[in-house]
C-alpha cells in the first residue's frame, strides 16, 4: 500500500482528485497520527485549526484501514458534507470502494404503520401540512423527513415518526419494508456509518442496539461530546414528556379520559410550585415544595400503570395479530410510564454522582425536571474508551491551553480518556496579517450595571470601521436585547436580531445583504460558516464563562474542589477558552478572509486568567486603538 504521505503529496491521489488542493503539513501529520492509532490500537486527540482539512485527514486513514468505522459529528451540515462531498472524493482518490451509510435517529423516519393507521382513522388530513406529509409518505423511498420541503411541527411529526416506543418491530406488518429498519440493516453492512452525536451517545447509553458493532470511532466536533453524553444520560419529566406518553397510550388504547384530567391537574400544581424559586435552572433540592408535587405525579403514574396492567388486552384500539404483539405493545407503553417513575425516584434519591435540577423552558415558561450524572468521564471510560480499539477525538477547538503542555487536560478529564496520542495541527491561515484582535480597556466590565451603555458606543464604532458585515455575539439574551435596544436606531447598516427569522433564514439574509449586522447569542457561536468579506467583524460581549449558577456547572466545580483542584482554573477557564475559540473561529474561514474580533470584556486585558485565555486564541495581531482598523480595512 502507498505510504500515507504519498497520498497527500503534490501530484498524489488527493491532489489529482481535488482541484486547487494544497498540501498542508498539519493535515498530513494528523493523518499519519490517526493511521498509527488505528494500526496500533491507540486513541488519538487532534486539535485541527480552521483550514487544516481535518475531514480528509481522518477519512484517508479510515478508508485505508479496511475496518468498520463510525463517524459522529455535532452538526447536520458536517454530516452532509462528509456524505455528499468528502467521502466520495476520498474513495475516488484512493480507488477504495466503500459502502457508506448516513444513519439518523429513529424519529427522523416515517413509520408506515402509523401513517396507515392515521389514514384509516380519518378521511381527511387534519391540516394542510399533514396532507403534504401524507402525499409524500405515499411516494418516498427513504422515509427521511429531511426530504420534506418544510420542517413539520413536533406535534404533527410525532404522530407519524418511527419512534421506538410506538414500534412493535417484527410483529409489524411493514417490518420488512420499514424505512428505519432498512436503514439500520444497510448500516450493518456498511464500511462507514455516519451519525450525529445525539444518536452515537444514545446508542452508548442504551448499551447498543441503534448502531451496528464497529472497530473504530471518529468523534468530530469533539468539543460537544461531554454535552451530548450528558444529554443521552439525562432523564426528564415535564409537561412535554407526560403529554407524549399519554398521546402514545391514546394511539394504542382506549384510555379513560379522567387520566388526562388528573395529569393536567398534577402538572399545573407541579409547575406552579417550581415557578416559586427564581431562575431558569436551579437544583431541585433548592425547592422543598417540589416533593409533594412530585409525589402526586408519581401517584397518578402508579394508577396509570395499574390500569394498563389490568386492561392491556381489552383496551387495545386495534386487534393485534397475536398475543405476542399485544404483549409487545403493552411492554412499550409500560416502559414510558416506568421511565417517568424512575425519573422521580432518581431525582429524589441523593447520589454522589448525579444531580437533579429544574429548568424553565425558553418559549412557553413551562418547567422540566432533569436528572443526570454531572460527570460522564467514568461512564465513557468504561463504555467507550476501554471497549473501542481506537477513538479519534478532533475539533478546531479542543485544546484549552495555549502553551501546548497538557493542552487537552480539560477534554481528557471530562471525557475519561486515560491515554491518547495528541497533536495540535495549527491552522495554515496567516492570522497575524489576516486578523486583528481588539480588547476593550479594563474599565469596561460586563459585570457592572452600566456595561450596556458603555459598550454600545464601542460597538457602533467597530461597526463603522468594518462597514457592518458583523456578528455581534452575546452570552445572554437579556444583554443582547438591552444592547440591541440602544443601537437599533443608531446603526447605519441593515441590522437584525436573532429570533426575528428562523435561524437558517437569518443566515441567508446575512449572506445576501450587503453590510449586514446580526445581533445573536448561543446558537450563532458555532457551526456557522460565512466565507468571504460578508463577515469581517465579530464582536463578543464578554468572556464566555459557564454560568456558575448552573446546577451542572456547580456540581462539576464542587467535585473538582473536593479533589483539591481549583474549579475556576480547571473548569471555568478551559470552558471559556473552548467557547471563545468557537466564537473567534467564525471570522477567518479561508486564506483570503480578513477581519477583526473585538472582545468587549476589559477583564481579558487586566487579569491573569484573561491573559491565559487570550494566549489560547489564534495569533491575530492585537490592536489597542480602533483607529488602527482604518488602514486594515482599507488595504
Ligand atoms: S417496524 Fe416499527 S417503525 Fe417500522 S413501520 Fe412498523 S411500527 Fe413503524
């Protein structure tokens, strides 16, 4: 077999397959290390700066290995890019045929049985969109809802999705041609399976069953792994989850209506009690009144469980093909009830490793109870890193230390990676000439009440210098709205606020509108790719430390301090570095992009931790006066 450096060399197979390809030392180093990890059974961690070309750097050794590989990513955009562009390119270049499957979670696929039942129950579709789904359902070959030209509402799609709780598997008459099961079978025979982190970590949490067995794993956008692993292990009880459970029961059984009324009463009481403690997220133990409300919900769940136990056969709406199917349906329904009971029990039982917290929904003000381990490292060590021969963790932003010593300490500790070969593959971009970094003077402190008033003129000046073409990013919605209200009438460029349009439409507006300015928060910190001068300025309001009031953050910090480590040094600073690098990373996406980042948090210039955080950013030229931008932007 050709040595891997020849694959990436000038005139080599990749250059022949990809016009405009330039050999990059960081990409080759990364590919060599990953190949060695596959051959010798070692885990590999690589931070690949923007422009390194990390997907080719792992796809080439992955295809050459001849092993079964799962590639998991954080965003749909990256999955699509791998599936439609990068993998075909590498297979063509290497001349290695590969069977590749992009597998999504069950709820992305249409359930033929549900569609058939629904159409049999009603003559007409209940809405225009449902009519469109019915028509599409009759002709689709994949059942993947991404084919629809619109995103169906959660409530509508739930009535038709292939969710496990509604599926009787081999007892279903459509089992052989079921969209989800066909896709899962395809994945069994594939050389490479592409999934998202939600599905990957859910499979781990369920002990397998969603993904076929695999030899190696590549976790791209690995800075999101802790979040997704925690989410997969989080048990939730809310109006939404109880409502879903009841709707599922109603689809299969003639459930007496008094249960709906009883749960509605219980949920109203539960939510009003949870609303008495202020804050969007707080630990459950901070609200003693929650216990009786939870007990009352548990009583209702017990009653429902007993009713189902007594009536699972007679109350079925549709005659089952046989007793086994009826039993399967009962077990599925029972599983949803028992899961809610278990969530209450977990929340009530104190534990050294898990916490329970209350969370307020953004949109409707409803509340949910969550329970999860705050530390997933032991679990991942046992379930993933000790069981898989080689795991590759990569991202443009996973090193938490500019000095490169122990650069991945934060990632390794939070994910439970004991041993791995490591590499920082620096970006090939010329940051000193392509980017400017402005840090506000020390007096500008986001913790002071007059911050918005002081920051607004500075933002206005930055926007004047960059002629708009900017993202103005905030760490909180409240601060976003406050500053936007001050500047909305003053900014001389087209300006929009996150939420005015759906995210994708807002991005499209930004890409197409000359000199546009977008005020946004969280979701625009990462996964956004605006190449070219349309995005020339990124303004960030403050160092993005996690909220110390967040119960999960509190628990993680307390655990570190119990081990004699500083929570600030070992959790808050590395978290802020990874997050800030993501925000910074929106700016320079190609060798010709130029632009400035303005950090409005003066603490970055005046504190020890500020220096540490700035040191970890890409090496943009630091400026102290915005005047210096005139020449930069006019060049
Ligand atoms: S096998 Fe399950 S998911 Fe597939 S069509 Fe039947 S019930 Fe729906």
